């Protein structure tokens, strides 16, 4: 499947919201995306195939750190490398200003954890009862681009 990764802007938010609703039990509202897209520390990328948005990835950058705040791929386009391509684009585009990256992920979200581990993230900590709807612990995952070890077998650092 062919797709390209583009920088997203406010006009893309309605399409982002459609994907968000398909992917999360407590999705961000359109208003939340508007606030984030207008934040000067936020970066948003999307994947486009056949003129359609099929995924998105957002991060906040406060040098030298970056935080992945959201990533999702439309269910019908998963396992085709879209999530990995968006995440890698984010890391590559911001590597001059951010080399230490963090993210939170549900303990049960093995698909996302596998993506993050493939990209070089490792589990750094656990936050008890971090999520609601449904309640769940979070893994905090960390990637230091200056010390990246891909496919690390040991998830704990
Ligand atoms: C997590 C998500 C973004 C992955 O997107 P994707 O486009 O399907 O991922 P990719 O095809 O790029 O996969 C890259 C790697 O991630 C891992 N991976 C992705 N989905 C996986 C799954 N269901 N099971 C196991 N590993 C998986 C694999 O290592 C994969 O590499 P491989 O295909 O060579 O084995 C997607 O499943 C999604 O949108 N989930 C719902 C939203 C979500 O949970 N977001 C994360 C919030 S923290």
C-alpha cells in the first residue's frame, strides 16, 4: 500500500477526529485537538493514502525532550507500516531539538508497545491507575536517540 507522511494543520482535524473515535474508548474531542494543534510546542503528522487520512501522530517538544501524545491508524489500514512510518518521521523531523523521548501506553496495549519497542523505546516506569475508561496502569516508555538500541530484548532499563 502506498502512503505519504505529511505535516497536519487545523484543517485536518475533522479527519483526525474520525480516526480517533474508531481507535480509543475515551477519544479526544475536536476541541482538545484544536487546542493541541494551536500549541506552538506541538507537532502533528499524518499518513495519507489515496487522498484520505489513514493515521496521525502527535508530539509535544520541549527541548531536549519530546513526548508522543497520540498515535493512531485507521483499523482497516493497520499492520502495513503506517504507524511505524509516522513515528519514525516524528523522531527524524525533531531529532535536532529533541533526543530524549517519552510516552505513556496502556499496560494491555501490546500492539502499541510492540511498535514502540521496534522503534527503540523501552519501559522506564509504571504509573498506577493512570488511565480511566477502563481504569488501567500505564507504562512510561523512554527512548534516548543518542543511545538507541533497536529490538532490545529486555523491556526494563
Ligand atoms: C498501535 C498502532 C498505531 C500501530 O499502527 P500500525 O500501522 O498497525 O503499525 P505498523 O504496521 O507500523 O507496525 C509496526 C510494528 O509494530 C508492531 N505491531 C503493530 N501492531 C501490532 C499488533 N497488533 N501485534 C503485535 N505487534 C504489532 C510490530 O512489531 C510491527 O512490525 P511488523 O509488522 O514488522 O511485525 C495501531 O495498532 C493503532 O492505531 N492502535 C489503536 C490506537 C493506539 O492504541 N494508539 C497507541 C496509544 S499509546
